[in-house]
């Protein structure tokens, strides 16, 4: 199946993926946010397929700013749902690839503590997973 992504679609994918890692780092503000961000970003750069190509593109158009974690989440969580929806419509396998890639990045970010993630990080991971699974046609049964 051929996937055609506009520049805006690619921006949505990058905003969603890198935004998820940013949310995890923000949720770990009292711990090791730099390690969470680094680990999550490395996981995203390890992506394959169409998703890997889109995430690897150099882009200065991704804006992940906010005065609070809530403001950032208001931007990123809908982008996660939108990214899943647009990929699901064009290529369900790439949607699964995107979901798995983001969840691996979230899990990698959560492991910055060398143990269980903090309650705030675990909660943020649940919110990210819920946003990924909120798109129509997404079952949420795919594991990373």
C-alpha cells in the first residue's frame, strides 16, 4: 500500500513522537529529565519503515513549547491521536509501526531511573497510550 504524507502530515507525526518523549521528560522534572529525553530520542531515531524516514528528517518546524506540562500535553496528545488516525487510514501496518515506535520511546524514557518509573511518569505513559489508542480503528492490542 502506498502512503502519501503531506508536509503537514509529517509535521504531525514528528510533533506527536517527539512530543511524547518531551512529555515523559517533563513528567520526570524532579528526576533525570535529560536521560529520559536522550533515551526516548535515541529510540525514535531507531525507527524503521516510513515512520523511521519521517522521524529522521531534519525539521525545524516542530514546536514543543509550553508554559506548563498541561499546555504541552494539550498540543501533543491530540497530535498522537491525529497521527494514528492518518496512518490508520492510509496504511494500518505503518500505524502499528508508529504506535510501537512511540511506546518503545516512552518505555525507554521511563527507564531513566533504572527501576520502576515514578508515578508521574507512569501516569504520563498511560495518557500517551490512551491518546494513541483514541484514533478510530485503533485496537490498542499491538505491543511495542
